[in-house]
């Protein structure tokens, strides 16, 4: 069914969450046993509060996430999505992920709602550096300011250009496919509902049930995204 919808659709948007990257080796946040937030406290580690008042733990947490990220690669699912974009099967990717795997796999004009873990920037002069600086324990800008990852922390708002692009995509899509998100974090989790309300078909592919399953025209649970995408890709050949 989904292969047919992809063929019929003129504006397909793929909306990804951390479940898109677990098959690359990156843990997600809320999976029952392995989610990061089951062992770590996001408010204590990934928030504006942590950046200000808990800097040592903040830096250690992001060094851990950056080291893990640099050991991982996009998987076949990212490659299929990039190929589908080139073939005009999908038109846009909106992601909550900060790993940059969609771009590494060849996807273009990816909307990164929650920023990126691929760079850090200076709190004082906003100069941006490659994230390897953190791995090399260099936390200071040449101006002396503190360097922080270019991700959206809890307590911060999303980049306005990302909001504009994502909300426009949700209003224009005729097919909105969620891949690997529990859909528990706002405002990102408003997008599938906006798409649905604007007339799109909504598909949710997620190992576990999500908060928005009742809105979906099709849900695919208990299957790995990589397998689902390969099966559909085969049907589209
Ligand atoms: N195939 C299918 N689904 C998967 C797979 C997989 N291989 N691996 C994990 N999942 C599902 C899990 O069942 C889970 O419901 O992906 C979902 C990931 O949900 P979360 O861990 O909540 O991640 P996400 O929805 O992206 O979180 C949103 O929360 O902490 C913030 O900023 C962070 O962007 C993140 C936001």
C-alpha cells in the first residue's frame, strides 16, 4: 500500500526521529530498554540549565555523544531515502536528528529542527567550529568564549528558518511519513497533525506505538525501519 501511495504522491515529506539512526549504532532516547533518557536526565545534561550551571556534566555528555556519533555511519535506510529524493519519489526530509546522517547519505535541503551535532559555536562571538574540537578537549574559542554544540537544548526554541520550512512542508505535503519517532516532543510532534489536517495521508513507521497512531492512515510497528525501506524500495523498482 505504501509503495502505491509513494508512486501516487506529488509531495511526499519524510519526518525522521532517533529511531532512524539506531541501526547505525546511535542509541535513541525513549526506546523501552536502550533509550538514553532511561539512564540519563535530559534536563540535567541537555538543557540551557546544564549549559549554565552544570557545565562539566554538560561537556562530558556531549563528548560522549560526539564520540559515539563519529564512530557511526548512515545505514541503508538513509541511502534509500537519498536515492528516493534523487528519483523524485520523496521531496523533502524534515528531521529531529542532529547526526547529519541524511546529508552524509546524499539527501539535500534537509530541515534540521533540533540543530546539528556536527558543529559547535562560541557563546560569545558565535564563531562555528567542527565538532572534533570537543573530542580534542578544546572548549574555548579563539576569542576566549565557551564553545557549545549547535543543537537545540531543552529550554531553547527551534531555529526560526527550520520552523518556517517544516511548517510549510506540513501544509503542502500530500503524504507525510514518520520514521522512528515516539512523537512525544513538541513542537516537532505538531507537524504530523498539521500535515494530516492539511489533507495529507499520514504514515507512522515506528517499532513501538506512538502518541499519534490514532491520526495515522497507516501504522507499521514491530519492524525495523531499514527492513521496511528496503522492502518498499524493492517494490518501487
Ligand atoms: N526501527 C523502527 N523504529 C525504531 C527503531 C528501528 N530500528 N529504533 C528505534 N525505534 C523507535 C523507538 O521505538 C522509539 O519509539 O524510534 C522511536 C524513537 O523515539 P525517541 O527515542 O523518543 O526519539 P525522538 O522521537 O526522535 O525524540 C525526539 O527528543 O530528546 C529529544 O531532541 C531529542 O530529537 C529528540 C526528540
